[in-house]
C-alpha cells in the first residue's frame, strides 16, 4: 500500500536480503544504486535522502527512491536491538502502554543525524517476555504526516536471536492508537539464517 501510493505497487513482492547488524550493508547510506547480475552499475544516486524533498516525490517515486526506502527500512527493522548500541543513540524507558489486554514496556530512542532511519525519534514496545511487539515512527520520506504503528509477531528462534517473522504497519492516530486499516506495509519472512 505505501509503495503503491508512490507508483511502485509491485516493488519488493518477493526478494532476498543480507543484512549486517553493525552497519548498513543491505544498502549504502550515502548512495543508492541498481546493478546488473554481473555487477555493472545501471543507475546510481548520491545522497538519496536529499532527493525526497522535491515536489515530485510527494506524488511518485522512481526505482532508486523505492530502493533507498526499502533498504534503510529493512536494515532498521531487522537490526533494531543492535542499533540501540550504536554511537550517538540515546534511549530511555518511558511509561508503559496498555494494548490488547497486555501491558508493554516502552523505550524512547533518539537516533543521531546521519544514521539512515525513518525519523530521529522512535518508540519501541516490548511485551512481558521481552519480545518487540510494536515500533512507532514517522516515515519522513513520505511526509511529516506519515505516523506509523509497526507491529511484530510470529517470533521465531534462530541461533542467538528471537526474530519476528510477521510485520504489519498501520497508520497511527494522534492519540497513539493505530488505525485498523489500511495496512500500509506487510512483511512475511520465510527464512532467517544467522552467519
């Protein structure tokens, strides 16, 4: 739904990603490129985040825009707990949250400038077992109005990690509650390998 609104309805229907926990390797933070299977650069853009300020991107994204968004978003989603330890990241626990009959602890995280992410200020929700259940942010590349509630479920153990394999993103109201529709992003992870 989110990418469809930018003219990319079939982008990332099925794909494979290799993600490093220490630094953005699923993509380059300072550039985005499309390469052939042989490694030839077919298209490249330096400083891709700066290009989202233009009016055209409020209506339509090209392949490089979509690739930049998906690259930094996936890296953030799948390495969040490691990102909390990155230099310049500040985290503090805030008041708990009640949802679906459960009480979730919340962590307010401020990311430093230069770290590619949706927004500098984000909130992560953890259940009594310590599993990430929800993640709130503003997807600034869409606009300051793009407040999201990102839910994680179907946690699966992989060597050394408990990994959420089902993710759904919904619009978030001003009071912090999610809207039940539309589903903006859905991610289903079929397989996880830890190297």
